[in-house]
């Protein structure tokens, strides 16, 4: 009993800021490195998939590369959220990583347009499971007053995978073949799986898995407390879906041979900002940081739309990376702030549903409107500026209508 009282007192002191908590414990670090490898596994394919699909005769379906992936990712979020809250964080992490591992071996086998598109649907389950569980796991092993900082670091590692993946993928394709690229993706996913296998489960009250666990009721699809972060996330990531779809072709049109350049610059800027953004959100509030990130995102889209040149692309990639480096940890932490302890997975899944819907619809719209007409790409980027402006307006209206009901961490 005395030990329990000491633990409760220590927890209160941490929450009140009287003592610090070592966020860089073993489980957190293992998860961070696994996060980096998982991200690299599926992102290393992104720059080369448009040309691979074209080689199969599916050039007109480039918009589906991202949208199909995000469709199943979004649809699987309620399931992964429920499993996170009942079966545990670790099993969901493992499922997501195994999907990546399997898909790398299947791409060379399903060598047709229909087979490729079907596999993109299946591959989407990986991000429907893994990142959701990662966020819940981080919030379990780190105290609330350092969630922003911890999620910023975890996002930094995930972002390193986003940078290293496309760079490594383009390098492998340049000197080897598509098949070697796909098998390499599976190997990187296996390394991520091995790291996850070593961490301990953090869900204290678990239920055994049954088929009934997969049954999703209407109220379990969305967590009402996380709707606001989900809306802002949707409007933010609408642009990301367009960028993922169009930047490889736009880079080539501008005379950039290395199609991963935008993603490298974007990720470097994002990683540098994440070192501080998450911690700032702990100190100054989530919403003020989100306002700042949206303003910078708006600037990046305007630069990309109005300055169609290599210089414009470089500036846009750096400002875009800065914006996402601010927004990602702040939105994640804001969602966890608003979540109910027993339904943390559901709240995080709701926010990620907004993200997947934004990416998927952005990719689908851009592919539908683009139609391989390069002059339309700047117009699409200006549309991204409009959706970003909608996010700023929504956040301002929410702040005005909630007024004094805002949580302390949301206030200026």
C-alpha cells in the first residue's frame, strides 16, 4: 500500500511539473526506431510507383495509387481503434507491420494493373493499424505533460523513415530493379517487426480476442471528443494527398532527375522543426501551434502554385516540411488530450480517419483533374491553399464558439 501511495504521489508531481519524467525509456526508443523502419518500408515505394504503374499500362490510374491505399487505411481505423482498447497496443502494431512485409513479396507476383490496384487496397491496412497503435503506446509510456514532446520525437523518427524511404527506394530502382525494390521494402518491414516484438504491452486491462471483438457498432466508429482534431487533420492532409500524387511528375517536368528531392527537403525541414514543436505545444498549447502550422502551410501551397520553377519547388518543400513538422505532433497530442482514457484508441483512430480521408480524397481528386496535363498542377496546388484556409477559419470559429470551455492546454 505504501508503495502504491508513493507511485500515486510521484504521478501527481509529474503532472504538476514538480519533477521531470525520462521520456527516453527503452520501450519508447524501441518504438521510435520501429516507427522509422515501418515508415521507410512503405514510403520507399512512393516515388517509383507511378512509373511502375505506367509500365503495367495503368498510367491513367495514378490517382488511385494513394487513394486506394488510404481508403482501406481509413476503413480499418475503427477496427484498429477497438482492438487497441481491448486486445492491446502490441498486437495491432504487429499486424500493421506484417501487412507491409507480405505486400513487398506480392507486388512482383501480381504483375497486372488490376492486381496492383488490389494490392494497394490491401497494403493500406498497414497504416490503418500501426500508426494508430504507436500514438496510443507513446501516450501510455510518457506522462501527459510531455505528450507533445514525446509525440514530436516519435514523429521525428517516423519522418526519418519518410525521408530515408524514398531516397533508398529511388537509389535501389536506379541501380537494380522494381523487384529488388519491393523485396527490400519487405526486409525493412521485417526489421520493424523484430523491434516491436521486443517491447512490452502497456494496456493493463485486456480482453481475449474473439470474432465479436471485430464487430463495430455505430457509436464506435467515431469518438465525438476527437471530431475537431479530425476535421482540421482532414483539411490539412487533403493537400498531402495531392502532393504525394503529383510531385514525382512535377519534379520531372521541372528538370529534376531525382524525384525524391522534394520529399528529402520536406522531411529535413519537418524533422528539424519537430525537435521543438512538440515541446512548445506542451508549454504554449496545441491550438496556437496548429494556427501557426496552418499559416505556414498556406504559404507553401501559394508558393507552389504561383512559382512553377525549381526554386519555387525547393522553397515550397522547405516551408511545407516546416508546417507539417509543427502540425503533426500538435494534432496528435491535441487528440490524446481530448480522448477518454478507456477509449484512447478510438479517439486516435478518429483523428487518423480524418487524415486518411484527406489524403485519399486529395489524391483521388488530383488524379481525376490532372489527367497527365502538367499545366494543371499549379492550379491544384492553389486549391490546396483554399482547403488550408478553410482549416484556419474552422479553428477560429471553434475557438470563438467554445470560448471559456476550452481546455487549459488549448488556450493561448
